């Protein structure tokens, strides 16, 4: 595998890529110093994770040694159920680690690290961050405005058909939380909860048959979702919403938006303009 690659993008953004990790970074302040710190920290990330990969692919147990691995473990620990592994928080934890290096290197008014849709934020003063929410088919679903006063510094999106395998059928679940790692694992688990166990239209297969190195091993992941009626969509979304509301009540997330086949459920989102699409029947 080749080493880390860095490139400047339009809009004064930095693109960093190494293996499966792909970051887009922005910073307001001493951008040169921030980007230099991001490149230096990113150069160590993949090797750091690979060292403990076998441990990170197991359900929460022994404490890992690396800083990113410990962040992953800490984010997943409140959700430990014998299935979820620290890998559920890997994208958010990597984003946090790179952002932390930037903030430590130089004062920044605002900064973000976007790891494939899992975003770590740094906001100060009157700075804000506007999140555009889109469906898997790129339909614009609205905006969420986050200010420095909000207790949100992490955003993550998960769902069936995304980068990772899912136990549920959500098209997408976007979560806001205090950290990117917390948002990452919560989005995964809420996406898993948007489900209709035993429904004839949903086909599942052992995770290792779909992705041989999956940390989900033989747990059944969704590989196809057929036609669903309005009542089915509502029931599946309500299951996911119940989990999201439970997480919010426990202080694990700040808010969430859940999407399935044109149906939408939201809870606890600040400055929200999310399209409340109609429940549609899809053949």
C-alpha cells in the first residue's frame, strides 16, 4: 500500500488519503500551520490502527493502547451489547485525532475534519457550521445549523448501503453528538434499530459472506430491502426513533434524523430545517 497522499482542494480545503481513510479538512485561522499539523498526525494514523486491529474488531473488552483506539473504545463502551465493536467509532475517532492535532498546533476560530461524512468540529465565539443533509440518492433534505454554543462537536451518518454493513434498513441516519466518535457509533446503532425483524421483503446474510473481514462476523446484515408499505416504514422508523430518544435521554447524543423510503423522523436537532417528507410506498 502506498503512503499518505495530500492535496489542496478548492475552497481552501485539504484532502488527505491513505488506504481506506479519506479526509477533507477546513480551517479558519493559521491555515498553513493547521494543515501541516493535520498532515503530520495523519501520517501515523493507519499504522497506529493496524497495530491493534484484531482487538478493535472484537466486542468491547480488553483496553487498547493507541490514542485513537482508546477513543473508539470509550465511545462504544456505553453501548456494549456483545455485538458492537470499537470499529463502530473508527471514522469519527480518526477525525477527532486529526482535528485535535490541528487545534493544538495553532489557535483556530473554526475547523472541521470530514472523514467520509463523519465530521469532527471545532467552533469558537460566534462561529457556526451548517450541515446539509441529503438522502442516499442525493435528494436535498434540509439544513442543520450548529453554533459554538451548541453541545455538538461531532456529526455522523450511517445506513443500509453506506460504507459499512448494517443490521437495519435505514436509508440514512444522521446523528449530532458531543464528539465525532460518539456520533459515529450512535448513527450505526440507530441505523441498526430501524428494522422490521422477520419481514419477508428484507434479505439478510452473514456479514463475513458479504465482507470477509467484517467485525460483525456471522451476524446477519441486510443485503436487500424489497417493497415496504406505509405501515412498515412507519414501524421501522419508530423503532429507530425510540433508540435515538433513549440515547438522547442518557446524554449520549444531542439529536438525530432518520430516513427511510421518504419517511423522516427527527429528535433534538438545533436550528433545523429538515424536509418532513411524506411516507411513500415503494415497489
